[in-house]
C-alpha cells in the first residue's frame, strides 16, 4: 500500500466567519462544512490525509507552512484571506518549503476592488483557483493530489 499523502488546508483571517460574513460574496457555506466536503473527497481520492488550520494570525500560518516542511507534508491548500494582498511573509514561507501550495479564493479577485486584485501569494503558489466558491477547495484538492501523484509516477517524457 502506498503511503498516504499528507495535505495541509490552511485558512487565513476571517474565514472562520464563512456563512455569516457577506454571503453574497463568499457564499452561505461555513468553513466546517467546506472541511467536511474536503474530508469526503479525500476519502474518495484514497490515501489522502488532511490537516486543517484556520488562523486570524499571519505568524501562525507561516509557522504551519514551515512545520509542514519539517514533518514531510506533501502539499498544501491555502486561502490566505485578506493576507493575500499584504503578506510577503506568507509568500516567502511558501517559497522556502519543498512542497507545492495551491492558492484558493472563494471570490474572483479580478472582479473585486482594485486593491484586492494583487496577490503576493500567487507568485509563490503552484497554481490558483478563484471565483468558484466552496467548489474551489475541491478543485484545488483534486489538482494538488493529481500533481503529487504525477510527480511520483511520471508518464512519458513530457514532450507533446
């Protein structure tokens, strides 16, 4: 049997308020409900273990990213919330670790206020899923697991 993939699911400031905070923008689903959907998907994908953290503190997220590298985490999904537009520390933490991070946003940042359209995280992340509500988390998990499994079992030489 293959070793399970360990995946961090990290959520930044105010995401603990999902379902109550501006549901017209972020949707009606709560963070625990999103996490439950991810656990069900992880079971479907087989051999995927999830670890969840939501924090309103930038340093706690940086610490979790760094600790994941030390513990041999395979990858992470990160919704940095408002830290998207200001956190060079999260950017640097992602760049420093040896596993891929997929950035997720419930709303489409490019349809939001001008100051929300800049992400410091995108340049460090392997990819970004945005604007698809809670479904973006599931898409991010599927994509991340696919990338990780392809890296373990490459097919062909990569040429077209």
